[in-house]
C-alpha cells in the first residue's frame, strides 16, 4: 500500500510550453485552413458565376483571414487551458479506493494462518 502512495506523490505536474502550444496551433490551423480553402473554392465555383481565377482569389482571401484570426484565438485558448488543472492530471482512483479490501483480506488471511 505504501508503494501506491509513493507513486501518487511522485506525479510530476507539467504544462505545455508556449512554443509547443504555438506549434500545435500552427499545425492544426494549416490543416483546417486547407479544408476552408477547398470548401470556399467549391462554393464559389458551384454557386456563383465567378471565373476560376476569381474563385481562387476569393477562396485564398477567406483562407488567409481565417488562418490569421483563428491561429490567434486558438493560441490564446490553448494557453488558457494550460492554466486550468481540471482533468489534466487524471488518475484512476477506483482501484485506490478499493485497496482497503486487499489490505483487509491480506491482514485477515495472515491472522487466520498465524
């Protein structure tokens, strides 16, 4: 039982660094912006009378604005959540709460055998 307590006490609580948050934000935004560009291009081509060049230009403009705005908000959101401990250091407490049964059974068996 003492071993279990030591394991729980030695948990290191760390946060993501700002540079890690930035790289995560950038990689996600690149993927999401590409999807926004494709969707915008398809919408412009299908539902407007725009030429391919105009559709590409409009889709690019939307993608650039979307990338810049959302990268800033995602980074701020990520940094906010880095400072919230709820759910970050999750442990399974079910088995620890049932450890008393193991201890009781062990002590009971030792008394009966001893």
